[in-house]
């Protein structure tokens, strides 16, 4: 065993009362040490809003801004899992601890030497770059503070940092590391930037929305213009754009908790003390998804959509919906907090307008209830949405347009728009038009739009091509007969002074739905060698090792897409 080291009127002014933040004493505060030998500077927080998911850990900024900083075991334990991926967490290490928790270290540049040797041996045995390894319990023991890896930028990382998680080993739920007493200095309250108001029906479904600008009062408290707003609605919900910050950093981090009180009673509460990975996609119901898709803005909803089953809410009686009266103003207090107890509060009053205009809705072809299966079957097209795809009832817009583009063998089917989220995969089927029989194996259902099309896969059922997708938008049947491109970016005939071979690969289609991405196989002198793949840069890299000696050599790279189109590149070099 190895041990390695709105319309408004001026009303009375009201000051928000501070509401104490709930403390989490159940988590051990002195068990885990910092996983880096430096001050913890966070560029990402637990529960932060990310595309299609809540962030499941904290992101620790590199001390130097570069890769290579030592990553340390946060406590005694043993290595339970080692994962290598082209995307996602990249090079990741999982350490199991005797107190019932597991720590995770992601986006690593490389592992400690003994672990790196173990990973490399398995990669060559399996002839695969991506591996998911489970060493026998206790094979690699670690002590708190010992170096287990180097901080890096692997996988889906956008810059050098350490992604750090603490998980419950039994339930696999991921827990907020900042509740475990890590040495974080934070005296900056969350920054509230904007608010919105949403007109709701009796099921808390959104009928319309508009901005509700924030006003900073002379005494430093936050409210809205006029202190009291009149809203043309019987029932409303609110949304807030708010971020947390750390001293010395410019990153917009996520908050820990959000509460809304109506007339001093708790109406809504969301907090990120723990997260079930199976529920993370409910982020798309928690945020104002259309605004995010259209403008890139992140608004937390302070009410719960009827199809949102995230466990991080307190199930209050109103679930965040606020009933308005013409005579009696409702006091609204929205409070955002970070794990250190710093809070920001917005306080105002809301009344109902005397007259409420009718909501004018956009024309639609189908009404799709969120709480049941929905199926549309037409000539040459079908769509089946299982229960749970939608967060609220959808007035579904559908149309088709002819498409005579080269390589397209159907009309384009416009399935609503991309500003409506889909929680689960759903089935679509399209019958091609004029597709030659010899091209059937090269046909797929593709998502069309700006940029290159996305291959979403396809299985033939009679004359219909079917697949599973997880988003609305524009789809058609397309044919792909083009092989992936392979371009040398670090290669020459004389490699005696070089340390690596680098190639860039790219396909004319993206991949999504049920389609697989590109696969590759690199060989030198007819034998497999380890080309590491970085998906974000589309680069394959082989670092010279004992498998290539002095002399003349031939390298061959084969790259295949989901439809079997294969590109081949060959080169000769001298070492």
C-alpha cells in the first residue's frame, strides 16, 4: 500500500427587519482542511446557477493563475475512484473518509505519481483515454494535507481552478463545503441588481412578466421606486437577480439562500445546503428560463412552478404566490444570504390595480398540460412528451416550413421555441422525403439553427426516423456523409526536440440527443498510444514516452463520427 503525502405611488417608508440565518451545526466544522496550500479564493460557489444545473461544489482559484498548484487531501482516507474524461470534471479524484463523507477534486492537471502510474497502466490495458477506475479499498491511502494531484484546467473547465465537493458517501448527495468550517473570510453581503414581477394564474403558471427596478434608499436599504407598487393582477410572483462576491475577486458567485416574506410570514424559501444530482436540472424551473435564453440574465424565481419538484424548497402554503388586494397593501420582503450569514434585503409594498386588463396570449396550436403525457401525431411527424417534461402547461406553437437545402430530406419542424425548457428527454419521429435508399444509414434527425447542425441520432421504425431529444426548437432529417477533419497543429518530420504530437479534430455536425460524439484511435508503428483529448479545444495530444524510441516512426490517427464516417490522418517523423 502506498502512502503519499411598474405604476407606483409614494407610500410610507418601511425598514426591513433582519431575519436570523439558520445555522447548520450538524456538519463537522473541524474535520476537513483546505484542499490547497493557500487562501481559499472562490470563483464559484455551491448551488450557483449554471446552464441546466446547479453547481455541485466550490471552485477554488489557482494561486498563480496557472496550472500546477498542489492539491491536498482534505482529510485522511483512501482513493475510492479516479475518473478521466474529455469534458465534465476532466481528471477527477474521489477520496472516501471514515466519517461518512467523500471529497471530490475535479479539473486536475495530473494525479500524484503513484496514482498517475496506475491510471496510465489502465489506459494502455484498455486502449482508452477516458477511464472510470475503482481501485480496491485501501490500495491508495492518503493522509490529511498530503499532495494527491496538481490543480489544472482539464475537462469542461474554463480556466485553471480546483472544483471541490463534499458528498454523503451513503446517499451520494453533494453537500455545501462552506458549511464544514473551511477557512473562508467573507464579510460582503450579496448584491441585488434587479427584480421582476410575474402575473400568475391559480396554478402558479406564468401569464406575463415585467421589470421591477430596484431602488437604493438614502439610508442604504433596498426597495422599489415609490415604496409601494400597484400591479394589474390578482396574483403575482417575484424574481430577483442577485450575486455574492468575495473580497479581491470580480466573480459573480451564487448565493446560499433566498427567502420571501409576505406580511412577515414566510411565503417562499430556497436554500443550497445539499443537492441531489437527480434534481439538478430543476434549475431550469427555478430560474426565469426565457430571460436566460434570450438575454443571458439569471433571475431566481421566488415562487415555485407547479412542475418543479426540487427538494431545496420549503413547501409553504402559498409556495411563493402572492394574492393582491386593492385596499390592503401586502408587505413584501425578499432576503438573500450567503453561508457566512451576510444578508441583503429588499422591502416594498404591493397593491392590486382597480382594473385588470385581459391577458393577450400568442396564438398556439396545442395546449400541453404539464401534469400528463402529451402526444401529437400528424402525417409524417409525431412527438411524445412523457409526464414530467414540462414545468407548467404549455400553449405549444407548431409549424413546418419547406427546406430545399443540400443534404436536407424533410421539411423543418418548428417545435415551439428554445425559450421553453424540457426537463426530460422526449420522442420525436420524422418521415423523410426523397431520401435515396443508399443514404438511409447516413440519415439523422438534426437540430437546426445558427451555426453547424446538431446530430440528435435516429433509429428507423418503418419509414419513420425516431430519436430522443431534450429541447424544443427546429428539427429536420439530414444526411451526413462527411468524415471528421484531422489537422496537425504540433507535428513535423523532425520531432527530436519536441515533447508531444498535437492534432485538432472537428466534425461538420455537433452531437446531442441520443447521438454519440466522435471516437478516435491513435497508433504509432501499428500500436495504440495514449492521445489525450481536450474537448473544449478539440485537441488530441500524445506526450512522448517509453512507447516511442529513437528512429523513424509512422503515426496514424482515425476519427469516426456517430454515423460511421471516418477520417484518417498519417504522418512520418523522426525521434
